[in-house]
């Protein structure tokens, strides 16, 4: 009995000594650990920012140059020109040039003298190859051609708009010269960040029709451009301010803005837009009947109600800015 009691005492002593060798951590040590973790995270974020600056990764920027001319500089430093014609800012070397149609005030490709060796030029011809609206994936940007035209001065067979989606998911829609199209309601599924609407009211839709189109597309920012049809004047802020949209964004001629928006992952997957391989019903109708199909489907030819437009019944009477220059 005494022996068992002695053994128990010895075991108790060993357990006590073992506990002394492993002290429990107190609250202060936990706080120190948390502080160290936070400090490491902050340092990592700073290193990431510095690494991005070193690699030249910045912000997406858009320069409105006047009329329908736009320059986009991506976060990677790629430069995209859209409908070059007027304005300043053509010095950066181009990686991509987009042209919506052949009229000279959209087709000044020679204005872009500096081009990188792999610069790509996409005009309405490539965008409508095979009679279908094509999509181009260039890595740093995806360009989707969409319908445009639908008025007496712009044929759906020879005009396109573009949806430009940058690698970080920010999207920009340019209508090109057009009136309302039957595809515009479908574009709402794209969750477009910035949409540019022509609205001169003479060769294209007016402010009211452009505002209707903006409601159909539902972009985060609605921007009036090509607001006039007058040589020598390429933007009018007073007219732009008459564009009725709760998402109105006015970008002045020569102004550069920083683009922000949803990432690709945050945007919903869309299936409503026909692929380049499969023509939509509206594509087939346009091929069969041209612009007449748009009137039959409830998308009337714009501009005919305007007396000035009705007087231009022959090419010789069309104002100089509407001529096509080769």
C-alpha cells in the first residue's frame, strides 16, 4: 500500500514538472502574432503594387479626341485608336486601329503614323467578313462587331459598331454611325461599362432616339459623341448636355478619363449575342432585304422626317463631310 502511494506521488511530481516546461501563451503574444501577420500582408501588398509599377501595369484610360475619334490606353500599355480623324494625341504607337465604316470622318487611318510592328487594323470589311459580325480576341482586348447603320446614309451591310472588352473586364461600346438597331436590347446582357452614342440628328439618330437606345443597352455610363454634323466643329458641350440619361457622362473634346468597371468574373455570362459562326435571324433578314428589313421590323429609317435630309436625293447633293474617301 505504501509502495503504491509512493508511485502515485512520483507520477504527480513528473506531471507537474512537465507542465512547467510548456507555459501557455498569453493574450499579449497572440496580439504580437496578429500584428506580425498584418505587417506581412501590408508589405506583400506594397511589393505587389511596386511590381505592377515596375511591369508598367497601370490604369485603363480613354481619350476623347472629338467627332468619333477615341484613343484607349490599356493597363498593360496597349494603345487602341477608334475611328481616327481629328484631335491631338496620335503620338503613342498603335497596337490596334478600329474603323466602323468608310466615311472619311471615321476612316483616317493614315493619321496614326506610329504603329507597333504587330499593329492590327480592323475595319468594317474584316468585321463583316462572310456577311457575319465577327469577334476578334487579341489577348489584351476582345473586339466584338455589332450591328450599325439602319438609315439612308449608313447601310447595315457596310457599317458596324464595336464592343471593346479589355483584359480586366472593362467594356466600351461605340455605336459608330447608326440609328436604333434590333440588336441593342440584347446588349443589355453584356453589362457594358461605357457606351458612346452618335446623335447628330442629321445623318444619324437624334438626341431622343439616342436616349432611347441608351435605355435599351443599359450601360453604366452613357456618353454622347458625334453630336454635330458640321465641318470644323467636332464637339458641342451644350448639345451633349441635352442628352437625357440618368447615367449621362460628358467627356469633352481632348479630355482623358480613367476607366473603372466590373471585372470579367463579376459580369454575367451572356448567350444572347449570336456568334460569328452562326448568323442571327436579323443577320439573315439584313442579307436578304438590306435596310428595308429594319423598317419592316419596327426600326424605321432615321432622318427621312427631316426636310434637310429629304432634299439630298443624289450623291452630288450630299454635303462634303459625307463623301467616302479612299
